[in-house]
């Protein structure tokens, strides 16, 4: 059973989802932007609604992120990148919960294939097991590694200036399984992509995902390489200075349905996925803000490192005693005491189910 992110509550929507509108045939109207092929032009009132909804959801996410503390901003990007990786895996029919990906990325779990042979797969994937992991089928390690590469590249788009440039694409695409592209062909293709004066950034991104990479196109499944380039293009249009473009964090059912669309219908449903992914980010942001506020009310002694421990836990998707000790400069014994205090206060919870080599995550 693939990991699902719940849809946004109705009262969170800025505008109704576009699928609530009828599907009248496109009209040949000169007011429709000329970047749409004539045969695929949507009716004049179809495109603005999902575009406005997606832009609003992204703007609200970025505004909340800009107003949050640096610890929360770092932590949100880290956590949402893991939701992106989990969604990408779910689309490939591989179930790995984002928190299990966090454990794997932190080096707290080993090979899933080996664990499957030993019959300990549920111990390596505790969160996935809780939602119905098939214990006889291990996620392929190389696919999980590819998803974690996507998560890392996604984080870097917002935190490392210039990572969206064309000269960075070949190396990034190779990590995502789209290596071997002719760099000249890639450069020529990039010249055909619309600039910020021709097409709104989200529509330019939608066009990349709809068409796929040069010399490869798009098959029955959406490709992480194309969604990465789409995020780069959106960044090149002047957006995403606080966070990269979310997409795979949308509900898996929406992404799977999108892969079967074409033409203007694909563009519209892609925008709906962007809006849902941004709402996922806002929910994560709300959880982190709630933890920070609750932690601010805790009483600490004069030499307590409690505030430092909370800040570290907000930044990191998973926390171990050793990592916390090294991160804030205390002994492992002191870090264990801090983790126990935060767990007792309901701010953290143990993530592995182990009695040793434990890891903790923010409660929420």
C-alpha cells in the first residue's frame, strides 16, 4: 500500500480544485496565450483558476517560511524534501515512509535487500510497516538511493545559489537515472524553453514535466529528472528563493492520475498537484511552529542546553543522542537526558521501536 498524503481540507483551498469544473471543449479565442498549441488550448476560464490556486498556495508557503525562524526553515526544507522523495518512490510503486527515508539518509538503517533476506525488513522500515508494508518485498536499494539524491538536489535548489543553472543539469540528471544525455542537445533544448517574459513560471514547469527530457520524452510514468529540471526552470524565472518547487508531496493518487493526462488537461492537473504539495508544506510548517512555541514555555535551568536541543530537533528530521551531543557540544549522556525531557514533554517521539541505537522525530 503506497504512502498517501491526505488532501487539503476544503477550508484551506483558495479556489475550488479545477476538477470541479466541467470539461467543455476549448474555444478558439485570441485572448488565450499563444504559447498553447491551437489544438490543446483550454477554454478561457479553465487555466486561470488552477494557476491562481497554485500560485496562491506557493506564495502562502513561502510567506510562512520567510516569517519562521531559521531553524524551522531549515527543518521544513529537509522534511519536505523527504516527502518529495517518498512521493517519487510511491509513483514507482515502492512504499517508503518519509521518516524511514530520514532514518536511511542518516545512516541508521542498512540494506533493505539484506534485511529482507534476514527477515528484519520491518525493523528497518518501522513507519512503512505501520501503514502496510509488504514484508516479502524489499524496496530496491538503488531506487531508494536515487530518491534520496532527488531530496538532496531539491534542498540545494533553494539553499545554494546557482544550482538551477544549465551547467549543473548533467551531473544532477545522472544521479536521477537520466545520465548519458548529449550536452549539446540538452543545451539546444534548454534554449527552446520559455523565459519569464513569455510564460508564467508554473506553466513553463508544467510544460517540461509534460514533454519530458530531450531524446527521452515521457512514458507511462513521470520522471524525476523532468520534475527536477522543471523546478530549476521555475527558479530561473525568479521564484523559489525560500524553497524549491514542491510536486511529489501531492497525494499519490493525483500524481498517478496526472501521468495519464496529456495536453492542456495535463497542465491543469499539474497545477493542482503543485497546490496540494504546497499545502502539504504548510501543514508541516504548522507542526514545527507548534513545537517551537510549546518548547518556548518549558522551564530550563541556567546552564541547560534545552533550547539548543529543541533548535537541533527542529532542523533535523531525525535525532540521535550521539548526533545531538555532537551538534550542541554536550556528552552523549547529557544528550540522552535532553531527549528524555523532550519526549516526556510530548515534543519528540522515538522513531525506530528499538531499545538501543534509537532515533527521535518531532511529534506531530
